[in-house]
């Protein structure tokens, strides 16, 4: 049975208000507000709702931060999946995936700086961020094991290597967006791609079809 027009309208309004709040947080962070100083009243006001109304849609500002981060993490995963779901040693695909991930970091720099920094002092946020990163580690481990089984990569511990590689990308890109860097983003992408290719395949320039 289809939902009644009134229920559909309510659902649509709820989704719109939630989207307004999510956008408000990212906009305010982008304007220089810190997460620590950003209160619910300020967030609600930017979204065009009252402080009381805010709590009909979100438990607290942490939920807003986590929802935003989950959305961006999904974009990052879609970019990375070009390599995760592929086969064979393709340095061009890996470089392209890392370049797209770097671009997303630039587009959402204020938000990603906030989640990384807040994760250092709020346990729940840390757990949320680590769980999101864990999905990338799992996928990287699977790809490494696949390459080892195909004879494209030598034997080494896949899980710990995946852990180091994924967190290496996260920390490097965070440092790149957190403050003025002496390196160009293109240079960082090349360095990261080279590190992954050398670690997994033993060479930075291999392009072999599956």
C-alpha cells in the first residue's frame, strides 16, 4: 500500500531539513568555525530551524558530523572501488583512484579535518571514523590476496600491509589539507601511488592486463 500524501510530505520535509542541517555544518566548518565551538543553536540557525526543532532530527551535533562523514566516506569508497574491484596490475587505475580520492579530500577538506581532529579526543567519533576506514582496509586486503593468488604480488602479510597503506593515505592527505604544504597535490598522489605499487607489486610502473 503506497504511503498517504501527508506521510510522503512529512518524510520529504524531514529529509529536506536534515539535508539543510548537514549542509549548514559543512558550510560553517568551511567558513572557519571549529567543531568544538560550533553549538546546536548556531547550527540550527544556519539551517533555518529552531534549536528545539533540531532535536527532532538529530540527537546532537556529533550525529550530524558522523552522518556527513559517512556520506563523504561513501564517495571515497566509490572512487577507490575502481581499483578494489579490478584485476591485474594496473598502475594507471590505482593512480586514478588515488587522484580522485585526493580531489574529494580537497572538496571536503574542512569536514575531513574536523573528523580527524575530533577523533583524537572523542571516543565515539574515533570509533566511527575507524569503522569507516576499516571498510577500505578490508577491501585492500581482499585485493592484495587476489593479486597474491594470481601470482602478481609476492607473499607478505596482507592484513597488516593493507592497514598501513590505507592509514598512510588518510594521514598523508590529512596533513596535505590541514595546513599549507610544500608539496603539490599531484606530487602527493604520485608518491602515494608509487608507495602502494612498490609495496604490493615490487615495482611502481607495472601495467599488466588481467
